[in-house]
C-alpha cells in the first residue's frame, strides 16, 4: 500500500496555521470513512485525492477553465485516470457567510467529490458510496 494516506487535505496559504488540527481531523475522518467502505481493499486500484481548502473558487478561476475540471457549487475537481489521482478544491467562504456548521459542510463537500469520482471510474471497481 502507498506511504501515508491516499486522501490528503491541506489549506492554501491564506489560512492560519490554527486550522491544522481541523485539517488533520478531516483527513483522518475521510480516510477512515473510505477504509470502512473498503475502498482500499485492492492495492492495485486505490483512488487518491489531494484536497485543498480555499476561500473561494474564484481564486482558481483560470485553472478551472481548463478542460477536464468539474465545477460545482462550493467545489471543483479534476480526476486523472492515468494515476487514479484527483485534485480538488473545496471553497469555504460561502459556508461562513451562510452560518452553517462549517465542519459538517466541508465533510459533505469532501464526500460529494469522492463519490462523484468513484461513480465515474466505472462499475468494474464496485466502490461503495461514502456517507
């Protein structure tokens, strides 16, 4: 199996280092959730995700205009089939403005990206949806 977790979460440079404990907690949570769903059972086929929290998707507007990016409300991602890796951006400013539970809303966006990628890679891998 790979070194480290197959799903990583970082924040862009605009956030304070005080966010680090939350990032570690979210990373452990999403990896454990994927482990429970048996996503890591086939060592030859393990999806990896590199999530980055950022204030808004507007910051990556030029990048997101390129082909192969899926842009939804609050997140955007690009899946690279050659190495089974997804790069994803999770926006958080709109969550703070809405006054919702930010941690739960971030989790919902992480799950939405992971499930969208898992369902798009084909039924041959039979990945259960994360919840």
